[in-house]
C-alpha cells in the first residue's frame, strides 16, 4: 500500500471515529441536546470564538509547513507524501470549524422552530468535536515536522 493510500485510510478512520464518537454522545442518555436550547446565546458565541481560534491555529500550522518546505528534510517528506496527513487534517478541521461557526450564527440570528434548532445544535456540537479531533491530529503532525527541522537529532 502506498503512503498516499495509508494517509487517506488513516484520515478516513479518524473521521469515522470522530463521527462515531459524536453519534455515541448524542445517543447517550446523560446527554440531552434540548438543554442547549435553554442556554442563552453565550454558548453559541463561545462556540464561535473557540472554532475561530482553532481554525486560526490550523491555518498557522499550514503556514508553518509551507514556510519550511525549502528545508531538505521537509521537502523529502513532502515529495513522498508523508505530510499529507497534516494538511488534510488541517483542512478537515478548518472545514468543520467553519460549519460550526455557521451553525452557531444561524442559532443566534435566525428565528427557527425547535426541531431545526435541535438539528443546528447537533451540527454545532458534532462539528466542534470533529474539529477538535483534527486539531489534535494536526498538532501531532506539526510536532513531527518541527522535530525534523532540528539539525542535530540524536
């Protein structure tokens, strides 16, 4: 199996695991989504802030990767697809954070029925969870890249 296929498979498994964990959370009898409807708008503003911050960190990670591509060690990793996981994970995380922001803004700005609100809260929470999973994944990959930048490795 090629490195590119291994990367895609691990990302698919990671995404499936995050979606599965989110689904399990929503099915848990101790987690009631309708309670989020009783929260004031602060929850949604906090979700927007957190998602925007995490998205910004992911953009920064991609920028660091691009700025180090001229280093021989990093260029080799790039050319042989070992860094695919990092930037794909970052893009998945950014996408999830943008969806979370849109769902939170919809909850704040739109006057919609209770069923639609429950769906939006589930989308908001689910995309936050997936975004955090891929943020952690990207940080792990960024640590790998930074460790490769050291000249004197033991």
